[in-house]
């Protein structure tokens, strides 16, 4: 498994998204997925305090018991949609409260990569960064990051860190796939380059849309996206997305590849990307995701694929 860096942390280019733990799979199934990931060379495990109501962190910590040194644990705090009324996600006291709770659930003395989950428009970034710097000093956190940030917020974080003379975020974790390229269009990748931040994509497979399961002609009964209603269905299974999937599938097939290889390879061939967060509910999905990163693309190939999407 290729290793890249988030700050000083060496991380596998494929990371395991643990958002299903405690929500769609139980502790035993979560352990099997974690073991498959470790066996495949994955060391980067991404969770959050809200996943599964905290169960994701608990299940991940239990699965890593006795092999903690093989894992880089990433967790997140302060998601705006899940805060108590009147609470600000980046408030220093809240940051400290959240990290202590996550450490207990994970059963560890440190979180290797700790991120603010969504921007806090009310707390100055300098205050949040100052609080995170204290956690780094105490050894509770090794590297810090942000998630769902705009280019302006990334740029502002550079000034905020300089203002209080602390280290800035080492990474930005945003939705990024061959079908969803807002981070490119809105300048987030450029801002990360200026700030020296790694990019960590989530939803790389668009909840399974880019695995080869769906097309304009095939919407399998019982599949994840076809059983969802309302916004999720509309978001992923729009006609234009399905048409794009068909075009991308043809491109991949003509080159002896799968659309899964195309989706993962397109991301990891971007040198700005440190680790691609791919979720899994069973070991076979882990194996598929890891096997899919063997397609190294040139900038010209990436551009051809983007034009088709």
C-alpha cells in the first residue's frame, strides 16, 4: 500500500471510512472490516463523534485493541447539525470536552488526526486553532485538520494560525470525486496548495454509484441507493449522473479497467490527495477498494475523464 503524509503522519492512500460502524453494521461486523483493512495495508481509519451516536468510535477502538500501533486514528468534532442548542462547534471549551469523550470511546490516549467537522461561523478560527494546539502540546492529538471548508476559510486559517503563533490545519477533508469536483471549481484545492494542506476526499464512490452497480439501464432492487428516498436518491441517481457513469464505464472498459478503478485511480493520481476515505460494510468491499488504486493516471488522462463526467 502506498503511503503519503498528513502533516507528519504517514497514511495509507486508501483510508477506511467508519461511518457505517454502529449505524448499519454491529461491533462484530465492524471488527471484521477493520481486520480486513489492516491485512490489506490500510492504516488510516476515519471516524467522528457523531457516527452511530458514538458507537463508531467505540467499535473502532475495540477492534484496534492490541494493535493500536498499526493504526492512524482520525476523528472529528463539532458538526453544526448535531450540536446542543446555542453551542458553537469550535468553542475551545467544547473542543476539549469533545476530545476527552472521543478518547474514552476509542479507548486510547491519543487521536492521531483530529478535525473540526464543519465550519463554525461564530468562533474565530484563531481560538479554535489555539485550543487544538493545546491538545497537541498535551499529546492528546498529533495532527489537526478541518472538514467541509471553503477556499476562503482555508486561506483565513493561515492568517489565524499566524495570529496566535500555532500550527495550522494539516489537511482538509471534503466531498470530492470524479462526479463531484466542487473543491476544484471553488478553489479549495488551490487554497490547500497555498497553505500546504493535504486533501482527504470523502464520498469518493458517491455512495456506491461509482462501483459499477448502477447505470441508466440498471437500478438493482435492494441496493443502497435504490432503497433510499427523497434527497439522497435525487442527489446521486440523477439522470445526468447515471449518464456520466455510463460514459465513464465505457472509457474504463476500453482500457481493461472497471469504473471502481477509474474512480479511485482518478483521485489517487492527484498528488494533492493524501488518503481517499472509502467506507465498507464487509471485508470484500475493503479488498475491492484497495485493489482499485492500481491505475496511475497522467494529468491528460485525468482531464479526459473529468470531461466525460
